[in-house]
């Protein structure tokens, strides 16, 4: 059985990296006595696939991981057993049974929804809302992205699927995945550059609210809730 698990990551655990989250799930699943399927071979490991990794320091209400289990279990039983063995900062909110041919979570991701707020005293100066609207109205939003191998000029505008202003920040849906991956902090860094300023350190509080597949369908909606053990 292939299951898609939706979970929150918040509080102090937002500062642990993706590999630590993977190890946490492996141990918590064993403590919860979930009959997880393992690979075969010399070094078997749990069959597990996370969606787009979350950056360190970001909170999320919409993280996903796919696992396979050998023994049928209801969605609510899974949630109760895992959360009872979890630590504050990781909480499962949904579990769905996936059709057998569904692509894994990582392969399904096309976009993510974010809420970006400013820390007290670190918002852009002046009437930043009006300036941000002008910034987003540009035909192109070019940003120089650097990696270990090279530097490339990227048009961020192609990856901004939706946005709106909020009282202390913005809400947006950005392209995520292997084809075009736009991070909210990159977008805000480009905005500060548009202002002719440098973004202050630790200026942003970012929460990923949801992760989407094709047609902006939440990843959980690819499966079905299991009311009873099947």
C-alpha cells in the first residue's frame, strides 16, 4: 500500500535540515509500530519519498512524504500512532491511500504556496506595498542565481503563479520542482534589489502553506482518506 502523508514542521524543528527530517521519520515510524515496507538487498531501507525539501528556518503546514506499508491501516489510526511518538514540531495532519501507479511525491510537485512576513523593524522602508505592486508588474524580474558550478540570469516572473499583498508581507504561489524552482526568499531579495537596498539578515518569516501537483491540486488530493482498515 502506498500512502501519502501530509505533515507540519514548526517551532524549533524548523532549524533541522532535510536529512534530519528523513531520519526522524524513519525512527518515529518504527516507534509507532507502523509496518513500513523496506527495499531488498544488502542494505535495506524504508521505502520513502519526500516532496520538495524545505529550507532550514522555514515553517510549513504543507509538507509531504510517500511511504509504502505492508499491513493495512486506517488514516486516523496512522495519524494517532505517529503523533503519539513524535516530537513537538513535527505533526501529521493527513494520510491518504494512493493509487498504485501514482508518481511519488517528489516527481508530482509543480508549485508551492507561501506566506512571507517581515520581522519587526525589518520591512522595506516607506510605502513598500505600492512599490511591490510596481515590481511585480514588470514584464521580467531578472535575478542572478549562483551555484557551485555557474551563475545564471533567471526570470523569476515565469515562476510566479499567483500573489497578493498582505498586511505584513505577501502571499504567493511559486513554481517548485526540477523544471523551474523559485524560492520566496529569492523573490524578496530581488525586490530589495529593485528598491536599491540590501535585504537585512533574518528579515523574513516564511511559512509554506501547501504543496501542489499538476493543475495546482494539493498533493493530498491525489489519494483517498481511509476511514476503515482496508
